[in-house]
């Protein structure tokens, strides 16, 4: 163990960061539950209500992010490196921002005919988010190396799955959709969902970096 890590273990530090990071990850799970409903809403009013709930969750996420950054500015000793806490918080926030953006476009563009790739991408995104939640919880015990490495592996696999679904979906759009405006609308939503899975992988990479530092 490095000397600075040994000293940190001897000094008292606030468990509050772990709680806040877990809240941030759990907030993603809540957003995923709502996002999964969106493609199956039958009326525009239902889509608007669902998107509004996602927006409210996104606001909650912003508050959690602000709280973490405030704690970083006021805490002398942190349980993890400050840079890692900041980077992980930002990565989790990015995932939620892209989910909210997709929901907003879904309503704004009045999407009614939903290609099967959209719920498929949402399902993969939710799987990735659940793995992130598990990984964030494991920050409390970085000795569980196998469990953490399994999380990183799964998030990477889900990101690859999302890429495949996205590529095929875009190809199908150009091959089957005759309305150019509809192609643009749907492609924006597909890009947003695929990017959200990319951001999950970014967050998992931060977790992996933390694991490497502490073992």
C-alpha cells in the first residue's frame, strides 16, 4: 500500500461521498424506469408526462452533483482522490443528461412510429446503468476486485451491443424510411441513446481507474 493511501486510512473521513455517489447512480436507475415507458406511450400527453418525470429526475441529479462538488470544496480528507470523485460524478451526470435529452426530443418531435431499435437501445442502456449502480456501491470495498472487474466487462459488452443496434438501426432508416425529416428526428434520438451507453462506459472507466489506484 502506498504511503499516502496508508495515511488516508488513518485519518477520519466522511462517508458522505459514498452515499451521494450511490444516490447519483440510483437516480440513473429511476430515469431508466421512466425512459423505458416512453416508446410505448399511446398519446402525446402521456409522452409529455413521462418526459416531465425524467426532467424532474434530471433536476434531482443536478442537485446531487452540486452537493458532491460542494462537499469536495469543503472537505479536507476524502475517501477517494478528489479528481476521481469529480470525474465519476461528472460521468454519471452526463449519462442522465443524454437520457433527458432523448426524452425531450421524443416529445418535441412528436414521435409516434417507433422503430424497434429504440426500445432495444433503452433496454441495453438500463442494463449498463444497473451495472454502474453496482460498481458505485462497490467503491465502499475496493477489495472485491473480481466483482468490480465483472462490472467493467459487462458495461463494455453492453456498449458494444448498443453500437451494433445503432449501426443496424441507422442502416434500416436509410433503407426503409422515405421521409427525410423523420430520418433526421429518429437518428437524433438513436444517437442520444447510443451516446448515453458510451457515457456509461466512460463512468466505468473512471471506476476501473480508481480500482487500479487502490490495489
